[in-house]
C-alpha cells in the first residue's frame, strides 16, 4: 500500500512525526486480544504486585492467551497449562527463535553469538562449545 501523509502531519515538529508514522504503519494480523496500551510504556501501567494475579485477571477478562506490551516489545502471555504444553511441544521450533534488534547485529557479530543466534545447527554448536569449554570445571 502506498500511503500519503497529509500535509498537516508533514509540517509537524520532529517529535510529533512518530505519532504520524504510527497511523500509517502495517499492523500485525492474527494477534491474540490485548488490553489498550500506551505508546511508550505499553501495558506496564497494568502490572501490579503480584504479577501472576494481574495476568490471571487479564486471562479471565480476555482469553487464556493474550498479547501484552512490555514497553514497546510485544509479548504473548499464555495462562493455560494445556495451551502452554501445546506451545512447547508442537510449536517449540517456531517459538525458540529470538527477535533481532538492529543494534545487536553490529554488537554481536551479525547475531552469531550464543545469546542472539537463531535456533539451529549453529546455535547447537555454540551451546556445546560453551558447556564443554567455558562452563565445565
């Protein structure tokens, strides 16, 4: 889609153009339901101690699986034992991958260290080397 930004939004101050860009960006589809979130802090204003009770109340209000924004990072909370079992048995390879930030590409040698590499043969070799050489006594 080719969106045109209205003239009034183009003439705004630099700090306000972030809001204008958010109006025309693509949204993720097929996400679980979520509480309304604020732009910078996400859903952090909903969290109260103890956190599991907050998640329990949200799972009763929405679904056992729901979206939660920890700041600007989107997360999915699974609050059901059967759904968690399905996530870790059937979809474990899909859920094992990590999100790549643009900054980590330069800091971690193109995401090739243990912490940021994708799940696969390279990650398994790095994990084996770490456990044999670094973590063993």
